[in-house]
C-alpha cells in the first residue's frame, strides 16, 4: 500500500468532529487513536474494541502524524518529562 493510499483513509470535514482528521467513515480521530497507542493500548485491543477498524487504518494514523510533523519546528518543553 502506498503512502497516498494510506493517507486517503484519513479525512477532514468541518461537520465531523469539528474538522479534526478522522479515519474515513468513522468518528474516530487520528488524535484519539494515537493517544490510545501512546498509553499502551495494543493494535489488537483497538481493533477488538472498534469493529470495522483495520490495522491499515491505524497505520494511516501513524503516517498522517508523521507527515504532519515533517515541516514543524519545535521549541524545547519546559520542565521535566518523566
């Protein structure tokens, strides 16, 4: 599957989740899926919980996030992260 094929699975519409990027045909935001993964939820657990979601959808979220960060510049965070 090409990057473009993956990215086409993520859509935005001002009428769905206030315009946040979502997995096509769902109301699951990229942000929500990434948050689940960041907190240790496995891909298998996500797929079990959300019928109709596929591993490819989750990979699309990861690629979307990666591409979104390509042209961003960051300042160091203040405080310590533990």
